[in-house]
C-alpha cells in the first residue's frame, strides 16, 4: 500500500494492519525456512510497509503532542 493511502487510515486501522503484517511476515519467514516460499519479494514488501506504518504512527503521536502542548 502506498504511503498516501496509509496516511488516510486511522490509528486503529494502522495498528490492526501492522499486526496482520507481522503475522504474515512470520508465516512467510517460516515458509522461507522450509523452502516453500516462491516469491521472496513479499518479505521485503512486508518489512517496508511495517516501517511506513510505524513512521506514520510516530508522526501522528508527535502531531498530537504539538497540538496539546
């Protein structure tokens, strides 16, 4: 998912997506270890999307801190 699409989601949606991605990443790593994973690009895509989500969540918390402060 592109970063602009992720920015439109709420924090709750982002957290649920992050949890789903972590579970998918764990499954893909297991498949890789037993050599059943066909497309290794999925691993890097999931890691990158997790990083994007974490960045957006951090930005949101910093923005809320500036508004409240």
